């Protein structure tokens, strides 16, 4: 029963179902297809709130670096592909996505996984 905490920036999209994936560092016990996911905002605080529950439809290894994404060994390099990828994860543009990961994790973000439901 993996639990995921989302920042306020993504909470409304997760709750409404517009955002149906998340990018995370790989865990010791990786998320697997069929796992029940618990989605929250404000975990470990008084304002913790459930955004939803879902069943994991899949998880793939992921690397994000300057101007590229490698998803399960397949490289996305064109601006159209990167923009599509960023939009699926709740970002307006690829530049916004790349900047967010640079600021929060540093690039390359090479120990990630894409989890969707």
C-alpha cells in the first residue's frame, strides 16, 4: 500500500483525476502494477488530506536530464515529446518540468521511476 504525498501545486490535478501519474525516486520496495496507491497532500501534518486512492497500472524506470528523458530505455528528445511528457505530469512546459526537477533533485535525476494509475 504505497502512499504518495503531493505538493499543493499538483493537488487539484491529482484530486480531479487530470494528473494520473507521478515521478519519484525508486524505493527499496518498488511500486508494482496492482498495488493500491494512497494519494495525499500534507502527509505527517495536521492538515493531511486524502486526494484519492488508485490502483497502480504500471511503473517504469526513468532518467531526467538536460533536454531529455529516458523512459524504460527509450529516449525522448524532441520538444514535442518532452512537452507531452511534461504535460502528463502536470507541468505547463518542458522547461517548467526540467527546472522543477533541477531545483528539487538536481540533474541528472537518474534513479527515478514513473508510476501511473
